[in-house]
C-alpha cells in the first residue's frame, strides 16, 4: 500500500475516535467487557438485589412485637444480603477502575503512539514529488520535506498534518450542515417576575385608583374634622386649669 494511503487511514482512524468520543467508547467497551469476563458477578449482583428487595418487603410487613422471631430472622437476612451486595459492587468497581486505566492506555497508544510510529517509519520516504523548487514553491519546497525526506518532496509529517487539517475541516462543515435544535426563549411577564400569580395581578389591576379630584375633596373634610375636634380639647384643658386653681 502506498505510504500516503497508510497515513491517511491512520489519521482517519484517530479522527473517528475523536468524533465518537473516548468516554462513549469506554462505556460501550466496558459493558461488553463485563458481560464477557464478569458474567457470573453480574448474575450474582442481580440475584442479591432481588433477594434483598424481597426480604425488605417481608420485613416491612412483619411486626417486631407480635412476630419477633420471624422479624429478627428477616433482619439478619437483609443485613447479610446487603453485605454480600456491597462486596459484589466493590468487585465490579475495582474491575471498572482497572478497565478504565487499560482503556486510557490503549487510547493513548492508538491516538498518539500509532500515528507517530507511522510517520517515523516513512520519515525518509517521499510521499509526493513536487516540481522543481525554482518553478513553483521556491524555498517552501525545503520546508515541505522536513524532517528527513529528500529535498523536493513532501514528507510524511507534512502529509499527516495536511490530512488531519482536511478531515477536521470536513467534519466541521458536516456538523454545520446538520439541523440544530433551537430552544425557544422563555418570556417572563411582570406578574411572574414579582412573584404574583395571574389572578393576583388581575385583582390588583381591578382595584380603582383614587383620582386627584377625590383626593382634593377629602383634604378639606379632614381639615374640617380637625377644626371641630379642637374646641372640645380646649374645653377639657380649661377644666383641668380650673381644678388646679381650686386646689391651690
């Protein structure tokens, strides 16, 4: 196979992993890994969950005063089932941690080490020959042959960079063509912003507001009532003064 196709396939593989997502791939591969190598542990976990759930239901229906012996027996079964279930969950958790470390190491090897080895293997091989430097590219021809390809050719490193940039641009264009779900904005009304319901806002809107004319009419009335109350207060003050003089 031509070196250009080998490098292109390697770059396409790396970009496919990037598009799918390493976390998603890890979840899928872990599910397959557990079903194959830890099938008995999963079956034991499901059995313990069902058993603990059933015993808890029976324990809730049993009176600790009237049927103490039965209640104590069910309680011991529930406690033992929970302990066994915790051990099973710990085993699966440790296997998940180990698998996560191995998967990350594998992804590092596939996405970083493998492209580096491919480009290093073809580092001295000219991927493409370009026209003479004086005609088309000038001094750029020397730059395209870096790091160790013959002068006047395109090196494996430059070809890998070109393939990577081209695939990223194509994927970005495809993502922009996909329909994007638009989220409708939520309009907050003044009644909602103030914490009032629609009925409370309507009730407040129905309350009549006093007009300036009614306010002006009410002011003389209050002033007249104050004037009427003043003579009574004066008479009471006069009686208090007369009683004080009589005592003297």
